[in-house]
């Protein structure tokens, strides 16, 4: 895939390299890649990084990525938002974001690469913050290397944020913030709360308490800082509220056969224009009537904005 940027030189005394750093915020590594890819042009002609520019010159920058081999016929991804630099998909539960053992060709990333190739936009796509295979919702991909670098920097700076919806076992009466460190459990894919782990913070805000067959559950809005593996699942289980369907951490699968966690929205700044963007992820319909007859209405309000409930089936 190719991404092209242009700008008109306004100040005297700038070289190509200094303009790229000042105008587009490119790193030395990114500028070096452009140099070896022959991706720099002044007034339509190839130009060197150390060339002195004149006011009125038009500098063109072309980012090129290698086109991956086209896989077989894969499902069409559900696109929530897309522009020249990013693509936000609605990931179903049960498939990984990245290729893995048993999912070499049918991962979410593979679906997007195949979709891009079919539409003549083949290139290397890069995931920015994955979701567990059991979890559904919004997943952000960068369509070029500079976009990936800037979106990952936004993650580190807290500018890229996600909002989750979850169904917790038991009633949660008030908003809570959990800050226990998280570590890997030796010999297992599970994570545990441990003073020797890495810092993690999870904010859980109850939206609605539900009841079914004498059992209470909580629909909650969840936001995290630091983004550790299984962070929401570990913190919820550690505080006595395992997610419904999350058998790995003790959640009951009687009502929902999969982990009841959904990334409802991802918000970020457009990596090259700095404009605020959000990829809302609201699936059609509400909770399954057979499991949650008491969930009415099928919409709730979050910060005075109406949000549709999600279908965890």
C-alpha cells in the first residue's frame, strides 16, 4: 500500500530532512526508510534528504509497504471507521487478532489484508492494541508504518483510549478503581494478581444490575490504564466478580458461552492530521432474551449519550 503526503515550503533555509521532522514529525529511522525507498520528491523530481529547499517548492513524500501474499477467500471484515492511515474493525469473539497456531490464515489481521488486496490497497497492516481471542469489539489497525508509530506513541501517552462493556458476576454497587499489579502465572496462560507484577489500573463503573434465576449480574463500563494481558479479566476475577463466560478465570458459562467482554469504542488522534477520531462499536440488538429477560430497555445512557446494548452471543 502507498500513502502520499505533500506540502509547500514556506520558510527559507530548510533541508528536506529538517522539513520532514518539523512538518510531519518523522523520526530519523522513518526518513532513512524513505531515502532507500526513493520516496522523496521536490516538484515531481527525486530529491536527497540534505537538499536545501526554496520557498514555493512542493515536497512529496511516498510511503510504500510490501504487499503480503494473498490468502484464500476470507470473510469480509466489519469496518467501523477507515481513512488513508487507519482502519477500525469490529472483531467477533472466537478469532485471534494475529495469526497463530490453528489460525494461520483466518485471523482478523489476515481478513483485513485479504480485503485490502481485493480492493487494490495491499500493504502491511499493523495492529495497534490487540484484543484476546475470546473478546469482541473495536480493533485499530494502522495502514502504514508512520501511522503505526504515532498511534503506539498515543497509547504510551494515554491519548489512545478504549471503553469496554462487560458483564460481571454478582452485584457491583458503586464505581471502583482496582490497581493491583499483574504477573504471569508460571506454566500457564493465566495471569495473577501479584506484588511482583507490572502496574495496572482498571476503572469499573456499574451501569445496570441484572437478575436471572435468583442470580445477580452487573453490566459495567470499563476503562483501563497500562493495558496488561487479560487485565480486565484478572482484576474482575480477583475482586470476586469474574466475567460471565470467562471459564479461564472462574466465570460461569451457563448463560453465555464466551467471555462477556466487548471493546465498545476506541478513541484516538488521526496520526498525521492530529484530528480527533473515534471508532464506535455498537452491535445491533440487545442481550439474548432467553438469558436476560430483565434487560429493558435495550439501550442505556453513557454520559448523556444513548448507546445500544451489545449481543454477547
